[in-house]
C-alpha cells in the first residue's frame, strides 16, 4: 500500500532559524511528491512539487525540498523562518488517481 | 480568478440524515477530486472524476457515499444515513486534467458535523 510518513506532528522553531520538515514515502508511491500548506480555515495551497528532473525543487515563500530516492525522502526546508510560516504542512505523493497525504506537521514559530 | 468553491462551509446534521456537499471547480478544469480530512489527519482520497464519469471511486468508505458530476463541472458528494464517524472536513480539488503535470487546486472545504 502507498504511504507517506511525516516525522513529527509538531515542529517548533525560532523566528529566523532553519525550518526542516521531514517526509518519507513508501517505495510503492509513484515518485511524484508534493508539499502543501494549510493556513487556518483555508484550503490547501501547493508549495512545491517534484515530478521529474532536478531533485532540488524550489517553491513559493522561500521553501525548497530535495528528492532523495536512496533515502525515500522528500524533506522540506527554509533557511530562515518567518512568523507567517506558522501553519500545517502536508507531504503528499501519488498518481493521477488521487494523492496520498501524510498526517501533517504543525509548524510553530517562536518569536 | 475564482478558485475552487465549496458550499456550505459548515453543515451540522443529525445522525441518520441525508446531506449533500457541493463543489464548484475552477472553470475549464476537467478533473475533480474529493478528499476527507478527519481531525488530526491528512486528507484521504475518496473519488475523482474526469469529465462526467467517476474514474476512480475506490476511496469511498461504503455505499452510503455517492458523488455525481452530471455536466462535467459542479460536483455533489452525497452521504446517506449519516453517522457520527462521518464528521470531518470534506475537501474538493480540481485540475486542468488528470496526470501529475497538473496541479490540484483545493477549495476551503465543508466541515460536516454529525450529532
């Protein structure tokens, strides 16, 4: 079965610090991977996606992620956290018939 | 431009009742997806349409759940004989077509509460 695992349901960082949100996928998941962000009472917004080509993917709001096939990982990073980054982040993988999501990581930014 | 819209934003119903949840996709998007997000969980795939037909309904939990898209645009998710376990946020997404090159754009969701 396909699965996407996000390590850490809550991650807390200081403003200006590095953000690292971890995502691992099962090998049965097609190697098409996504990160979505969900702000309170809003829909999911695509941050970035990996389909083919360059393994380092840059997204919106200064986020990037690196696809590492050998580690079955797709971790999300941002060099310097901002208060506006506080939100729920979802890693997802899958094919044309719908996405498989992780359980989400709640990112908390400490002032 | 207008994004994906869903109505109602909140729906409270009693156990055993019938509910309909509506999704208006982005104009011109042929693919439409329904997901369910329970508290503390990521969205779970329910069903997707390519045009008017349900291309994959393998995520529907049981036969109380049904979805239609009669004209290839608006879709309605129908839940019969609701149960408390159906309480969740129901998300709709649309994309230009199926396939990974096409980003799924999500609506704000409908929060369903079954008392």
